[in-house]
C-alpha cells in the first residue's frame, strides 16, 4: 500500500489572519438581529392546525347531553396498540332510554399508547368517538395520561346526532317521513 502525498496550497495573508471568516460570521449574526423572529413563542402562540389533523380521541354526547356510545367495543377491538379499554354496562329497564342496548360503565384511553391513527373514529357506528384538534396532552405520571370516561366527555363536548337513537318517537317520525316518500 503506497501513500500518495496531497499538495496543499499555501494560505494567503488574509486567510492566515481569519478576518474574512470572522466578517462572514458577523454578517450572518447582524442579518439575524434585524430579521423578524422565526421562533414561535409557545404556548402563547400556537400553530394553525390543518383541517385533516387527527388529534386526541374523545367521546362526544348528543345535543341533549346523552351518551352516544353503546359499548359495542369495536373501537377497542380495532385499536392497533390496544390503548382503549371499555367495560360495558347495562342501562336500567326503568330508564326512558332502555331501548338502547347498553352504555359504557368505564371507558379508558391510554394516551401513552395511542398512535392517533383514527381507526376508532372510523369504525364507530354511533359516531361517539371523535379525534379532536387538541395536540398537547401532558401529565406528570402515567396515570394522568389515561383519560377516563368523564375526562373523555369533557374533552369531546357535544356533536349533532342525525340518528335519533335515543328518541323512539322522533326515530319513528323520521322512518314514517322517509317511508312515505318512496
């Protein structure tokens, strides 16, 4: 193995004093001093969220404040990281909403496991679970990062319910109206 020497050209006087390099660095510094800031002052300033953004999964209620979830557990079964845990509960027979199959006794989403894929929202037949635009979930312990049923409803709020599953009378009127036009 032979060593091939590399010829290096000698440095000029200006290069030996480093003055061109220092002036180049100072010019970059002065450009940044007069330019508008590019840093976002988070959390006072927040980025604009795209329309198709998939954020924190939440549970929503219908306009009358009733649970839309019927504990079908499809979201739990479809969740790739198994972040959703549902404990089904029965609706009492004396309840005016006894015709609805069941409701969740407990509904937990572990945000440390959630990958924000949106499969839970896509598979929900009742449109009870929605991915909101919220993107900053924080906590000091693992337990704080598990959203229980109450927290999921607080985050989700209320959405319109085009299915009228809770109101037998309204559902019957809708069926009659649509059946009469055929």
